[in-house]
C-alpha cells in the first residue's frame, strides 16, 4: 500500500511540475493588447521583449538547475523556488507599470521558470522505470497542455477586459506549488550516481568521469533551430488575427490554446506512437512539425490556421518527450539533469532569438507582414528537420549495432 501511495505521489508530482512548464504562454494572446494598451509609445519589437527576454533567461536558470539538481539542491527545494519566484515576479507588473522594471521582472520570471525545466524530465527519468516512463511522459504532456490551455484562454479572456489583468494569471501557479509541497519526495540515487557524487578522495585521479554525449548536445542544437523557425507562429499570432480581421485577443487565446490541445493529443497517443515507431519517433514528429508549419504559413482562413496549429502542437510533443526518453538510453544518469536542461535551453534560446528574427525580416524585406517570418521559417524547419532525422536514425543504428555486438 505504501509503495502504491508513493507511486501515486510521484505521479502527481510529475504532473504538477509539467503543468507549470508553459506558463510563458500566458503572454502569447496578450502581446498585441499589451503593446497597444499599456505601452503605445514603445515599438512593438521592443514590447515583444517582455515575452522573449523571459525565454532567454530560462537558459541560465535551466543550466544552473541542471548543474546542482539532486546534488547540492534537492528536487523539492528547486520546485518551490521555481514556482514561488515565478508567481511573485509574474504578478508584480500588475502593480508596477514602469517598462524597465517590468522587463527586469520578466527576466526573473524567465530564470525561475528555467529552474523548473530540468525537474520535469529528470523526475520522470528517476522515478519511473523504462516500462512505465513513456506512459508517464505522455500523461505529463497532457498536464502540460492542460496548463497551457488554461493560461492562454484565461489570458485572452482577461485581455478583452484590460491588458493589465494578464499579469494576475501567473497566480494560477499556486495550484502546482501546493501539490509539490504535499506530494514531491526526493528521488533515491542509484549506485552509479552515489559513486559519482562520492568524495574526491574515493575517486581515482586518472578517472575521466562521465561526459555529456555529443548526440545530446546535437539534439539540443537542432531543437533550438527548429523551434526558432517555428516560434513566429505563436509570437505573431495576435498580430495575424488582428491584421487579417479574424477576431479579438480572446480569439487569439482560443487559437493559441489549440496548439496545446495538439500537445494534449500527442500526450494521449505518445506511448502508442513510441511503441509503433520506435527509433523513427523523432523523425515522425519532425515531419508533422514541418507539415503543420506549412499549413499555418499559407492558410489564410481560420480552419487552416487551426489545423496548422494543432498539427504543430502534436509534433512538438512527439519530438520533445521522444528525445527525453531517448536520453535514458545513452546519457549517463549523472548527466541526465544537465542534458535535459541543455535541451530545454536550446528551445528557450530559439524563442528569444525569434523577436530579433521577426524585426530583421521586416527591416531587410521592407515587408511587415507578420506571416512572412513564418513562411521563411518553414524553409528552415524543413532543412533542419531533415538533418536531425538523418543524424537521429544514424545514431540509433550505431547504438543498435553496438548493443548486438555485446
């Protein structure tokens, strides 16, 4: 019974940290309203920094957490700091309107969100075995998608009342914070980790130690580039909806939430997809990603926009957990937190660079059409999806050959 209760607590803990993962999406439906209502005298590209600068500072947060998580700092401590910091810094701009101060607070939000990213995949890796993990990752993805849907729907709805109310939406994170305080227990270290984290006196000076595999670094770089090319779809969503007369901020929130409905669909089917596709899981996700980006980029009506967004949502949440699950096969346990942090950091760096990319496209072409960065991004997605797929299949083939030779 105790083991059953512990597993249930572990499962709830994983769901809680995944639910909080996409809190940055609160900003997606709100950007146009924030720019026009709260900061009309500041250029739109500069106002976009309120979203993208958080993505940038998720990177040092993720890397810092990956370096100390489970070693100097416990999982529960990290979760509380991450969630608590995000709530406080996220809500404060409702009371403090100075743009520079709000920008600093968004930096703090990004760093705190980043602290929580390594928790997600690392908890799933450490608390569940190989047979349980794909199912848990799938359900965790559903929880992450549910959180994202709530964030964007509520954000879009409150923006129609007042753009300033969007900051208060960060208070929703009180729910996962309470769940973490109640249910999260420290994962037990396995023998390998204990030996790695032992005192220096117990180690041989000639031991090279475990290193982060190059494939983990490569996968993180590919995720960064593909996400960078895709992200204009979400960042420019409110501008596209407004300029093409498709609806209000509430409509943007609904459309944006369909991305996370796609995430949820992927979460439900991920275990089955992984079982059926095996080593082709990531390439399958990348093909869908390119298809969804194409449909959105050239679809000028709501049905096609909806289809494109949903397909992209499904694709992202096949590629993401597919990669994290593959890490369990070739990343040493002592480096799994860092590999997960690096992977998510790649995504966040891509998100941050997107705002400069959007401005750069407009400046270079003289065309401010918010769809143009999406269309150029489609070409980038296709090119790097092919490169990543080839490398992934080659790595899996070599890994299988090595395993069979033993």
